């Protein structure tokens, strides 16, 4: 079956070998005569899947036993509330850096539960730049500092890991597993699955164990990381199919050669696309170069009146989901792990042809 080129920002493309294996195992998984979606999450067969997925992820990211790995529900947005509930007490201050739509949403939700102070905000620069850390206003008494290393919508990415005295909390939904990562520099990392991990609905959290057990009184059990850790992420029925698929993705990454190999692949894809954009007066990427995202590449056309024709032509050329987010307009190509170099080259060929016809 012929597959089209999918640049969706999420739910995003999944690796073809993973989809093929899931298809082959869908009706009779592990020889049990039923789908993985139809067996008990407490069965020995599924517990082995969950344990295997965690072990594979720990190898990929070199996660030590100092950290708990949690498979949670509700997507990353649920963690906008879970973070302050788990890490701060009423009246305690929190620091946050705001660099785009997702960190804005985290700020809005966080302020329902904590006194969140904005350490830096690039809204006046239309979120096209990452504020250098030397202008941040952080506070040593704050419970933690929260930031989003890669803003999916605006295509803005930090080229550095902040150095702070408080626990560092990162929403890595659209960047995790795209390259190596020093987990030990963070207190908490969380990520929605629907970019580089698996299907939507699952959220991964990596929590330093000394930060567990700090939740404030009244925290719902389903949002309490300690409860999740004590129950091996199975306080209630977990999203079993999503965990199964995530495990297959982790296995695929390991067979590929790990995150160093994935980083090289992703760098080539991004360089190919940015090269076409920068080599043209017809296309433009507004983000400062040192803050450009490896995963999400927004771009505009010289004349916005051509957007509809571009999208119609792209669809006809089997290039899917290139429309930019409604808050920023233009186009956006998400180049997650499962998007292949051939797809990026097909997009670039179309862009060059479109410019010849309309430029």
C-alpha cells in the first residue's frame, strides 16, 4: 500500500515497521489468541510489555535508578496542573519561562494552583527568539522552574539547558527522543506521546525520586506522581495499547542505533528543509537561527494569498498536514522521527516547483 508524506504536528507519523508489526499482531498478540487491547493489564504478558518498554526507554536515555519512569494518562496538558500540585505548596512561588503557545497554556493552568512568576517572556518578540538566560529573573526560593524546550506551534527551540538552583521541569512533548539528552540535569521531564513516542492519550513522565511524595494535600490520586510510582503506573487501567506501541517505537529506535543515530538523521532532514527556505526569497522562516526547531519548521510564502494554492497543490502531491497553526498562520512541517528523508525531499521538490510557477 502506498503511504503519503505526513508532516502532522500531532498525532504524528509513526514508524512504518512499528505499524506493520502492530497490524500483524493485532488479532493474535503474543500467541494469547486475543489483541493486546483485550487482555488484562495485570496479566503476566502485559506486565512484561510495560516493563520492557520502561527498560528500553531507560537504555535510550540512560535514565538512572534515581528517576522514576511513569506512563500516565491525559496527555501533557494534564501535567500543567500535576506539576504545581506535586512540586509546590499553597503560597509557594514558581518560576516559568514563556516562549510560545504551550508554555503560555502551562502558565495559565499553573496559576490556578501556584504563585507563578514569569522569569522571561518573548511575547513582545512574537515568540521568534529565546530570551538569553542572563536576562531571566529567577528566584532561589521558588519550588521549581518550568519551561518548554521546543514550542511545537512556533518552531522555537532552546539551544541550551537552563542552569538553575531549583528543580528544572521541562515539557518535552515535541523534542524527546529526537537526540541524546542528559536526564540528570532535570528534576522532571514530561512529554505527550503523540510526537515521537506513540499514539495520543499517553504521557511519559521522568521524575527524580527525591521529588516524589511532595504533593500537596487534596491532590487527586490520578495526578499524584507518588501514587503512580507506587503502583508501577497501574493505579487504574492504563492506556495499554499506547504503552504497547510506545514499547515498539523504543525498540525501533534501539535497532536503528539509538539517539545519536536518530539525531544525525533529524539534523539532515531539518538542514534540507531550512536550506530550501533560506535559499529563497519566496519562503521565510521568522525564528532566529540559533533558536530554530529541529522538529517543527514553520514558514510563510511571499504572498499569503498563495497559501490556499500551496496547500491544495501539496495535498495533490501527497504532502499532508502542512497548514500552520491557526494562531500563527502560514505553513508548518513537523519532522518527527518517523518522517523519512525521502518525505522531506518530496516536500522540498514541491516547494521549488511551486516557487517556479508562482514566484
